C-alpha cells in the first residue's frame, strides 16, 4: 500500500485542477463583494489572503537564491508541480517585494475539494448539530469568582456541537454554511502540512523515495522556512472582518502579565494552536492551582519553625559561650583547616531550625499525599477536557497523521496488516533490536559521562576546600575582612555550582542533538511513538543532570567521612581528597542551599528573543519570528517537571519550595503565553488527548518522592537523633545536653601528621588535649574506644523503623486515595453516553431520510405499469424504517 498522499494525489489531481479553473472566477466574484476592503488591504499586505483577497493563505514557504541555486531550483520546481497536482493553489511573491530584497515567499491555499478529501482521509471530526446538553449547574457563591473570569466570547469562542468524522459523500449531513470557513485555520494548516510532509520532489517516472517531504527540503536548504500564518498582529485587530483576530484576543486577555489573576481561555488556545498546546497550558494551570495548597502547608510549617525559635535549646547551647564556646572541634580537612569552636556555627544552627523541626515530618507526609491528589485530580480534569474538546474517541495512530513519512520512506519491507488487510511497511525484528541496543548503549554512555562530570565536581570541592580555608582564614591575607562573611564552605559551594552549571549547559547542547539522532535512527512508526521515545531519553538525561547534585548532598555528603585517625578518602588515602564533612548545623541546610542553586541554574538556562513586528506583509512579519521546533513543548514541560521533582523529591529540606514554585508558575504561564503570541511563528496544529509520556514520568517521580523524603528525614535531617535523645537519653524529657551527647571525643595527640593543621589560631593553647567530632563513638581510654556506641545503633534502628513506617503509611494512603477517586467524573461519563446515543439517533434519522429520498426518486422514474408495485414497496419500507 502506498502512502495516503501518493494514492490520493493520482485520484484527485485531475478533478481538482478542473475544479479550480472552472470556479476561480466565479468564487472571486461571489466572495469579494466588498471591493474597497479588498483593495485597501493591498498597499500594506497585512492580510492572510492571496492577492485576490478571497483565497486564504494556509501555509507559507520561503527561500533565497544561493550558490547551489540550480539544484535547489530544480527541487522546488518539481515539489511545487507535485503540490499543484495534489490540488493545492500556489502564489509566489518575488524577492523584490520583500523587505530584505532577498527572500521569496510561496503562499499555499487549499481549496474545498482538497480539504474535504483529506479531512475524509484523516477522519477529522466536524460539527453536524449544535449540542443541546447544558454546560453544568450553577455553583453556589459563583459571584465570588467573577473578578477572575474572562468574557464569555473569549472563554467559549464557538458554540458546542455534536461532531462526527467527516465523510465527503455526506456533505449535506454536516453544518456547512460556508465552505471557506467550515474548516477553521488550525485544521486547514494541519491538512496542508500533512500534504507537504508527503509530497515528493523527484521527477515523474523516477522513484527516489528519499526525496520526499518538506522536512527534507528544509534540512538541505531548498526552503528556509515553512509555517502557517498568524491571523493578525498581536497588538491590533485585523482590518479584514473575515480574519478572526484570535491572536489579538489571546494577547489582550491571556498573554499580558496584568491578567495573571484571570483564568486561561483554554478553548480559544485550543482553537488557535491545537489540542496539543492547549493541553499543556491546561496542565500548567491546574498544577499551579494545586501548588496553592502545598504552598499554604509549607508556609505553616515554616511559621512553626519561626514561632518555636526561642524553644530551640540545641541552638542556644551552641551559641552559649560557656557551652559551644568551650567545645573545640576537630579540623574539617587536612593541613589547611584549623581547629574551630562550636559557637562559630551559631547562625547556621538557628537557620537550620527554620527548616528542620517537628513540623517538617508532617509536611513531608502531607506532600506524599498531595502529589497523589494532584495526579488523580489531573486525570479527572483531563477526562473532562477530552469530552469538551471532542477527544473521547481519539485514536492515536489514526489522528497522529498515521505512519510517519520517514518510516514509510526508510522501511522498504512490507507485510500484511491483519486488521486492515493491506500491505504496510514494517521494521524487521533484527534491525529493531540492533537499533535499540545501539540507542541504549548511547544513552548509558552519556549518563555515565554526566556521572563522571559530577564526580569531577565533587573532587574539585574536596581539593579546593582546603585552599579556600587557608586563604580565607589566614590573618596575613588582605581578604581577612571578607573572610568574616565568606566561609570556606560557601566559597567552595558557589564555585562548584558555577562549574556544575557550565557542565550542564555544555552537556545539554550536545545531548539534545544525540537524543534526536538516536531517536531518528530507531525509526519510530508514529509521531506519538517518536515523541514519547525522545521525551524519555531526554528526561532520563536531564534527571541525572539536574538532580545528581541534590542526591549527593542529601545522601552522600558528610555520611562517609570516617573519624579522626581513620578518615575516608574519595580515591584512597594517596589522593589526599578527604570526604567532605558538614558543620554541626543540620545537613538539611546544605541540601536547602543546593536546591536553591539548582533552581537558579534551571531558570538561567531559558532563552528569549525580542523581535518587534514591523509594518510589512503578514508573512514577512511571521518569518522573522522564532521557529517553533519539535522540541518546543518539550522544554516547557521539562522545566515544569524538573521543578515538580524538586518540590516533591526534596521538599522535606525546604518547605517554602512550593510557595516559590507557585510564584514562579504564575509568572511562567504569562511568559509562555507571551512567547507563543509574540515571539513564535504559529505552530502547526496537532491533536493530543493527554500529556503523553510526561504522565508516566510524573507517576514515577511521585513514587520516588515518598522514598527520598523518608530517607531525607531519617538520614539527612537531625530529627530522629533528637527524638531518640529526648525520649531515651534526655533527663526529664528535655533536650538539654543534646549537643554534648551528639559529639564524640578524640585525643589530639593521636592525630597523625598528615591530618594535623599547619597553623593554629590564637585561641588554641597546649592545655586543650581533645577535640570533638559528630558521631556516636566511645571516648579515648574506653575498652572499645572509637567504636560505635549503643546509642548509634538505637538511632540507626529508629531511622530504619521511621523509613518503613512513613513509606507504608504514605503508600497506603496514596493507593487508597487513588482507588477512591475515579479517573473520569460521573457527570462526564453520563454526558459521553448521552452524546453517543444522540449521535446514533441523528445518524439513523439522516439515513432514513436519505433512503426515503432515494425511494421517491426511483418511484418517479419507474414505468407506469410498475407504479403500484413500487408504491407498495415504498409504503412497507417506510413503515419498517
């Protein structure tokens, strides 16, 4: 079986060409009744119509003359000839008419015959009857939401209809009042792009299948751009009343920041950009709404930390000159780091209490339940959108433009489809396995490369920490004044974050191209399959790229440091890279700082470009805008899903993360809306019934978040050791003495020469014989000196018990909530059944009326002798029907 384009082009080119020639003059005379308005559009050419002011421009191709002019000119000649054979009408603007005097513009119009033919092929649903199902019941206190609402004509730009897949043989069944406006511009450009993607540019008589499609012509430079037109300028309505000015409405009611508190016009977004972009903004808006509840709980948790500030006995002991000031801590690194007093961490200990307190446990459990509610309620919202946007019976393989043109071209083997009983291209199992193995090996290699870079950054942190410690703390240095405010930890973290950011950007640049290359090499069959594979590869890479630093700080930093006299080193003792320690302040504070740095890195990587539109032709205005690539929506989703990961995977470290994410998303919606309406060319409309592979990614992140938060609370937070001390070791259920209890003692005289500081600070004297370090080990002189105490094992058992209990509680609640909340609302199920019933009834009545007309026509043409017999048949059939 040949591609739909090749089979259709032979059938329709002759009839369509004659149709265009015979009807073009009549159509112009009928439609262009207002001559003055048609002529007034010509001087500035800010129009979406051909020069005749009648035929709408559905797509625009641009090209320039260059060195390979003859080859490219030949390709364009063959391609445009084949487009005309397919029934499309073309009009070229010479380069002398363009502003830069270099660019040619080829304008494409699809007449009714072409639109009807391909709408039938693609089974595009079109209206046949206005819906009589009410939108919904009145909500109590609905007047409270009026300030947040948009005008009704913006929220519902068109009435609700019952729809049915278009059938060219039943045009009288559908609500066709005007053939030129029956198919909306988004559907028209989708049909034209379908033709462009499958149109060959080889000479007739030759079968060079590689020479097919507009994508290949764009990649080899034959054409420089291919895009549908915006309907008007974004700041001004179109002068022609036939132009919808939907872009202006979107900018005025959606893309301006002053509309941040208003609801989104999702139906208008879907009508103008297609369902795929519409579903993205619906998901982003719903995610932002749900963040409000998480943000409120985060603020409550943080407020509890602020209000319990004065009850923090541990911080008071650290800051006390008689307690914290008398405790000498062991050096944090070899040679360059001095002994230090515990009260030097006074400020950070108070800061850590704001995020690491009793409320953090309840907040972590709440977020585990919140993420389940978010995903379940999104499924319900998505089901409602599927109904409202007529995607209930949406078949992916059928609506995603069937088989990808690249699959048809590159797969030469054919086999019988068991369902359609037609021959179709396929990829042999051996070739598929080989391509999959190469793809998997490439992904593993790049992920390993990221991990190697992360290990390199960690090694950098270990190597330069001692250097910063010696420079900042050296009293002979001139930067001593700055050293009061910049600690070695801060200097190391900031420089390491900058290096990590540069590495992320470089690897992103290369991996994007590698991911596209290996996905193309796999030759996915459908567009949906292609997008899902590319999304999974890119996100797997970005997951390791963005989250590796947080996982290191949360689960590795300060966990495997050993103890004085037996420190652990990254690459063995010879490397002299001693594993990084954390100060007495909670390790959770270090994770919080890393989390904020990574969020900054993500938002710093966003691109933007300002291209003000000038007063020249509509196609030239759109030509200078940014092209919306196949990865356009991917990066929008990626940014939000990475943010979703930060506020779920590591939310226990920073309860204010949902609040910051809420503020960010309120801005994000308007920034994305502004980019789509003012910075990007109009994308080709495409359908999608859900957010695709991102749904599975969100589910995986949600499950992983329960595990990571349980481990963060157990091993990164200081909450469990404090609880064990309070209920098992403290006197009178008090936290007094916890600081001293949590520090072990080491004899300074036993510190080896390679670990001993080169210089000693002025406060250090020979009377100090011991230093302290964070651990639970027996003191010197004990029969089991420097071995773990029983309290260490009690704490470890409590941590493991907490992980098991928290995971089971949250997972049980998650699955119970998921079971309780149906994916499809009951009223939507009822509406779907009602609509299907009404559609079948209406179709039945239509067929009955059609059969009656056929019988009446046959009755009129029958001979008089058979009139009585036919009349009897007609009467019986009518009664049966």
